[in-house]
C-alpha cells in the first residue's frame, strides 16, 4: 500500500510538470513550429540562448559538423533540457539515475530511473526514459571511495576515474590492468561494478587576461584568463590553481603589471583567483572565434552531452561536448577531483582559460591529452565551486543590467551571489522553491522570475 502510494505521488509530481518543447533544426521542406509557451521557451529566453553570437555558431559548425540552423537549435534545446531534467530529478528523488542529451541538435533528452513504474510519467514529459539498476547517488558514492583511496595510495598508472551516466557505471581508466586491479582492491571495490578501461592516455596539466587572454606568472610561466570576478569592490579573474600560488605576481597579455594571486588550490581542486590593479577592469567578456568578444550571462551547469567551447591563449577557440561530470584525474603533480571531462582539444598554455556552453560559464581549463591537430581530451574545473570556495561573484552581462527584487529575512532565504546546487531549497517572498540547475544566483534571477532555474514547492 505504501509502495503504491509512493509511486502514485511520484507520477502525480511528474504529470504536474509543464510541457517542455524541444526545438529541432529546420528542414528544407518546412519551417519548424514556434515553441509552445511555458518553462522551456522561458528557459531559452532568460538564459540568453535565443541570440547566440555568430562566432560561437561558426565554431560549433566547424568542430561539431553542424549547419548554422542546427547549432542554434542545439543551444536552445540544451538550455531547455537542463530545466526539464531538473524538474524530473526533483520528482524522481532517490530513483533518479542521471540525465543526458543526444543527437546533432540535442533534441533527445534521456532521464534514467531505477524504477520501471516511472517510465510512463517520464515519457509524458517528452523525455526518453531509461530503466537502470543503480541510482546516481550510489555511483557517486563508489567514485568517492576511489577519491578517498587516492588520498593515501597514489598510482600514476590509474590516472582517471568518473561516473559514466549514460552507461550507468563507474569507469576507472588505467594504463595497465594490473594497476587497476590493485587500486580497486585498495578501495575495497574489486567486485563492486567498477569498469576498467585500459588506455595509454595520460592527461597532463596545460601549464606553460577578457577570458582566454594570456597572462604571465612571476615572469616565467604562462596561463590563460578564465572569467572576470569581483569580491566586494576588488576586481579580478579566476584561473587554474596549478598556474600560481598565493602571492605570485602576474602581468597581462601586454606584459604590463596586472595583479596578485589571492588564493589557489592544487591538488585536490584546480582553482585560483587573481586580484588585478586599478589599471585593469573586469568585464563579462571572453575571447571567442577569431579573437572576437562575447559575454557571459551566468554559470548554469550544462548536462552530459551538451555542447561546450573553450578559449585559450595557445590554441584559440575550439568546441566539443561534455562527456562526464565529476571526474577525478591523477596528474603527476597530484590528484584533482570534481573535473568535467570533454572531447574539446587543448594545448600547453591554455590552462585556466574559459569553457562556456551557450552564454553560461562552465569552468576553467585544467589539463588533458592530445592536441588541436590530432584531437584529444580536456578536463575543466567547474566554475561554481571556484566562486563558492573563494567567495567570488561572476561578472556577467545580466548582473550589469538586472535589479535584485525584494529580500526575504528567513535563514534559508534566496541570496544573489550564492551558489545553489540542483535540489537545494530556498524561501523567497514567503514562497518556497527548489533549485533545478546548479548556478550562481544573479541579481535579476530571483526564483519567482526564473522558472528555468527554480520550481515552486509546497
């Protein structure tokens, strides 16, 4: 009786969700119908993906093999899929096993559940349902066991591990099978569903300032600027932690005095921030295709399968897709957890440069393998943990024009500048809301006006 009631409650929650419409690329025969009103179309408008820059579209066409219309449709679909996945995640609770997008235009959203009874309700929301054996929370716990083991037993022959959401498994990448066996034994996971992938690939740090500009550290190393930030009245930028230590001095792309590293974390995480002097002004700009500037609107985390582009002072502007979230990499210099794995290429000197998806900041380049001639894998440090750990505010186009609404005095009240994780709950203007997508709150993004990021709960 209790089980039937729980299933009914989940179905009711799923059925209550507003219809979300995905956009497909126009065909030569007919133009697509306009998106239906509702949370999906609002998501595309409010998160600034309805008017993508021409340079971003050109890079996506080049690197992802798309037409211009497909590139535009893909950005819209990915934005709307994030909102849809967030609502389904909240409704499924502990049964949720992940979400991802597929297809040239990311028109197919898949949501995984461990209970077959959820399938009809998921499909009723226009998503493809996948019934799997293991919830996402369990996979994440297995990966955390590997993270903990790496803290006291390092092996450069097991350089990468991550949760593969579409495959519903944890993957350990090793240069040889024996090294993987020893590492899993040390973690107590010999027969716990971790799949071993043997590969000679060994990621390396990309170490050798608008986002993507070069900057120089103590006159003997070069990295790339990530995103502009502020801390109170102090302006600066975020970058990779392995680029410099607190107190290290920086000069800009023009070799003029620029600033000082205020904080840096590496290994463990790969994040830093530099405070700049009065000769430099933080902007929401980053360098896109051909060195042309575009602007960041926020930091909403993209789904697995979503398109992502990167700017760096060595290799410039390149695009690809997100393959896994929360990966761990054991570099020769130390282990870093919580990285995002992509198939975007990069080269030494690109470290710290910005990764973006649509108009949303995603993170800063950490390391990888391969190059931009033969292709490769690149990992980035997500930007929201950088903002949260160091108490920084991302400089965005929306923060320059948006006004913050009335404030709530409750202890859990929504606050501009705070980083919220998917599933967090807040109060705002006397109403409770649940977060749909991880992001840093912007002044103009209060829950009552952002159904793409927040869902009202009772």
